C-alpha cells in the first residue's frame, strides 16, 4: 500500500514540474575571449517562456575535462521579453564548450515549476588551429553539428 502511494506521489504532474528547453546565441564583445550570450528558456512540454528566479550558465570544455572550466555566470532577464536572459561568458580559449544552464523558476502562463539543467554545446572562435584543423565557423558561436 505504501509503495503504491509512493509511486502515485512520484507520478503526480504537480510534483514532477516542467522540464526546460534552452536556445543560446552568443556573439563576441570585442574583448578577447569574452562573449555576450542570449538565452531563451521555455517549458519543454508547454513551450511557455520560463520566468526564472535564478538562471546561471557554467561553461566547460568537453575535450579537456576539468582543465578548462569557468565559474557560473549569472544571467539577467532581458526587459520586456519573458523567458529571455543575457549572460557574459569569459572563456579561456577558443573551441567547443558545453554550456550548463541551470534554471529555477516557473512558466509564464501555467506557473508550472521549472527546476532543471540544460546542456548546450557551442563552438566559440574562428580561424584555424595548428595543423590546419578548422577551429570554428566565423565570429559567432555556432551550434554543434
């Protein structure tokens, strides 16, 4: 009986909350290795904008685990655009970075609780690395393909 009650509580949509989805676009600021990123966060099921009580972005280089990572950057809401946030990332080098976006908030319409971490990979930088290998696709942070 208790086991059945426990499963019902875990399966309850009100307690499960909404998962997050995030789209990230980053542009160089003009300062070396500093990027301005806009982050659009929505509920994965509802598609509603997420109004976050807190949203942070931590960057880590998957190809060099534990060698290159930066402290989390606090994202700030973009006025008049629910679910849109701005964060500045100061990276250590060009290359592929995994952005861990941690969000704690609620969807704008239904007020469903959203507490989630979304990982988005992006390529930062341009030019060629030693050995002729391409190191990015222009000045923006392009999605990993």
